[in-house]
C-alpha cells in the first residue's frame, strides 16, 4: 500500500512531502520522554519530518512542538487499576494492551506518509514484531547508560549465580562477572511479583537484539571500555550521539511546572556554595527517610536547593510530615521547591554539588555542567550508574548505607568543602571538556550522528 501511494505521488512530481518521515514512540515516563523528544528535535534539525505516537497516560503537550504531528493511542491504563506507582506493572500492561491501537496507528501513518523507520523506547518490546510484519526498520532508543544496559542484560546470569538470594546478607561482595558492581548494585526494580521484572527486562533485551540499530544518549569517551561488550552481545549498529540535551533542553517536555524562583534563590548565593538535591521523577521514600535527608542537610550547615516532588514521600502530599522546627532550620539554610528547572540549576555558578538518585538524565546533565555528585540510587539503572560515578569515573561519593543522617552530613562536607570534593570537581570538569569536544565537527558524538543519519537515509534505497 505504502509503495503504491509513493509511486502515484512520484508520477505527480510531489514526492518530497512523502519523504523523510520518522515515527517516534516514547515510553510515558519523564526520564524517557525527555531524551526521546530531544532525539526527535535532533532528527528534525537534520531534515526529517517527525510523527510522535504517544499513550494517553502522561501525554506530551503538542503545542510545544508545532513542527511534529502527534497521534494518541488509547491505552486503558487508568481504568485498568494498575497502580501508577509501579513502573514494571505499567510497562507490562501497556506492552500487551496497546498492540492493536499501535498497529492501527502505524498502518495509518504508513498509508499517509513514506515512513523511513520507527524509533521506539527499548521498553516497547512489542513493537518489534509489528515493525517486522510491515517490513519497517525499528531502531531502539535506550535512554540509560551502556553500563546499566549491560547489567540489565546480565540479570538472568546474576540470578543463575544465586546473587539475588544474597542481596541482604552479602551486599558488599563483588560480582566477579561484572566489576566493579557489588551484589547490592544489581539493578533491581520493586514490584508486586519479582518474576515480572525478569519477564519485562528479558523481553526488552531480546527484542532489542532483533532491532535494526541501537541509539544511546551517551558519549563514547565515557563508556569506551563497555563498547566491545555491547557490540558482542547486541550485534546491531550502535550510535552514541549524546548528550542529547546539549542539542535541545528538556524543559519543554517537563510534566511538572518548574519553579523559576530556584534561579532567583541561586542568584543570591556564593559561587559553588549550594548543593542541589533531587531524586528525579519516579523514586519514592517513606516519611522517616525524608526526615533523615532533612536532618543530614541541616546538620551539614551547607546551603542547598532541594526539589521535593509531590508524591516523593509515600502516603504524603508533600513535606507535611517534617517537624516545624526542622522546617524552620532548613528555611534559613536553603530553599525547597516542588520541581526545579534542573538544567538551568546545574549550570548556575552557585551550584557546587548535586545529590542525585543517578537517573541517567540527571547523571549526564551533572557531567555536562562539571558538577560532582553525592549518589543515592533507589532502583534499576540508578544502582549501576551510581557505582560507575563513584568507583569508575570517581566524580561522586556514594552513600553506601542508604539514607542515614550521619553519612549524609559527612558526604556533604567531603563534597562541598574538602579537598576530596575539589579533586572530583577537577575530574568531572575534564569529562565536561570531553563532551564539548565530542559534539563538535570531528568529535565522536558528532560523527556518530552523521553515521546515524546516513544509516536512516539508506533505508530509502531499500524501500523505494
Ligand atoms: C527514570 C528512572 O528513574 C531512571 O533511573 C532512568 O535512567 C530514566 O527514567 P527519572 O527518575 O525521571 O528517570 O530521572 P532522570 O533520568 O534523571 O530524569 C529526570 C529528568 O527530569 C531530568 O531531565 C531532569 O532535568 C528533570 N528534572 C528533574 C527537572 O526538570 N526538575 C526536577 O526538579 C527534577
């Protein structure tokens, strides 16, 4: 059908409006939406027309992207009773419940346009079979680091070796097959039935192997040692073209309103004096842990900007569980917001450190601005990213005991006022310089992007 339309348009000499369209399908979570839209903008700037297929759940705002076409598919998630605090169940549910709506939508787009390929989040594993059936190349965007992707791909090995049964009793033991990971760094994700994690991750890995290519939001200088392992296990063309946000910022895809008072607060602070604290868009903790975080901050006596997302604390609206006296102390020392303009914050002269959950976007954004980290991973890829930040790249301090006030206070001092923090700052500034180089003509990400554009346009000759 697609070829028929294209031929008839060729006869009328109007092929150009049919050419160059790429369909992108983001996973509906903040940390996945941001890089997918940044990638869409990068491709658009390289001459491709962009269509976005999206779920109703966490739908994007089309008015921010008048240069794309948007196509919503029904997902039935909110009516299903699946808890929206459980990403694994959501991913499992959507992968089996939106197959038909996605297929119909893709068919329609292929009828209307000449679609060159579909780019989906790695977690949309059901899409590979659909793309295969209509003979459309599927490219996978993996929004995490390469190191954490490889750790996910090793989950069943970790299980076979018995590491899961030792997570509590032998947490600090090294994983020999995957240095420098320790048993406690295994990328676990909490969900009601742990078998679901193996099923969802297993499908993600297997369907990625069947894809036409793999895109990572990273740069090769950072993850060089892991590239051969990746090529070995995933023998498809791989493009490392990040960091994406250096091309286009994430602020237009923010699902929450960014509090710009964060910047006015920072404007009044001394250079490199403020610790920025944020645990991303999904992580949650109980009220007792929130109090430990607050006490650690208060006891450190360092200025801070703390983004506390509504929903961060299980069972609370926001920060009403913190005692008034503690809130008063904190208000003299720092500033609390619900959601910050993170990239602007990290690039502000007043920021000297970032206490992060090590979601991959946050980790990359911190590296790009040369801001060393305190690492508090909560789940999944964050466990692996934080181990690499502290032990491989040596640009952050990992809180090994979890959220505990004395360790927090100590880590903040080490990062913000001691020589150790300065040394990390020097190392991360070297990485920042490497990023600046890799994005310029001749640099690794620049070249990889050129290759990716050539790769996508090469589909034209095979489908024409
Ligand atoms: C989720 C997973 O938790 C993470 O492990 C995975 O790598 C991606 O998906 P998330 O919790 O959203 O990520 O964290 P992260 O990847 O760091 O992305 C958060 C995004 O929200 C960043 O782009 C950050 O700039 C933005 N953000 C965060 C804000 O704009 N304001 C804030 O206050 C906090």
